[in-house]
């Protein structure tokens, strides 16, 4: 992997960790009274470990010598950045549309699985652009999570032992499930970065 690829993979891991955390927070909120402080503490520890590992690898990647790119390679990098921007923009518009339609039709509980599906599809678009095969797995898992949640689970369930309280099951499953998938993606990228850095040290002792 080039210096640029290593940096991009490290930043990708950071993004996965952050968005995975946001999904996890939403999942814990959806659990309601079931989301005990212990779960919140576990969440904080996972996020802290991921962020520490990511920052350490980014610092190592930044110290690598600059890549010497020929004209063709520079054009390829520009095409990748342009394609990445287009995919991200389409994803943003689609998520905005999901929010809007969910509230217009008074079906806000469809918003979390819709967003998970959109994010999953966006990984299918990014995988060939970034040449990250694991993104296909992430996309598949997120899409399956969204579809199975909608077609196999009730929107709400009663919480055992808590009177007159129901749990937003769709939110809990999609939130926590998406968090786990994205964190797994972060770990995958960190392992790739670590292997790439080790390989470069072997060739440049």
C-alpha cells in the first residue's frame, strides 16, 4: 500500500469508529430502560480502544515518505476522489430523503433501517472504487440487517419487568447491529494498515 492508501485506510477506520459509535448510542437509546450504565461503559471502552489504535497508526502513516506519483497515478487519484465524492453525495441525499419521507408519511420507525440499507448500498459502490473487498461484506451485512429487521421483527416489544414501557426493537437491533458491523470494518482497516506498515519497514529497515 502507498502512503496515501495507508492514510486513507486509517482515516476510514476513524470514520467507521465514529459512525459506529453514533449507531451504538442510538441503539442504547432505543433500548430505553434496558440500556444499563454497564452497556454505556462497555461502549465507551470499545470506542476509546478503537480511537487510540487509529490515532497511533495515523501518526505512523504521516511520518512515511511522500509518494512519488507519475501523471497517470495522479489522474487516478483524482478520479477516485471524484467518484468517492459523488457516492457520498448520493448517500447524503438518499438519507435526507429517508428522513423526509419517514416524517411526511408518519412512519419514523422506518428511518433507521432505511438509513442502514442506504449506507450498505453505498459500500457496494465504494468497494470497487477504493479496492476494499471487505466493504462488500460490510455492505451485505448492513443490507441484510435492515431487511431482516423490517420483515422479521416487530417495531416495538414490551419490556419484561417494566410496567407500561415498550422498547423500540427496530432501533435497538439496527443501531447496535450497525455499530458492530462498522466497528468490524474499522478493525479490518486497522489490521490492513498495520500489515502495510510492517511490510514497508521490512523493505525499508
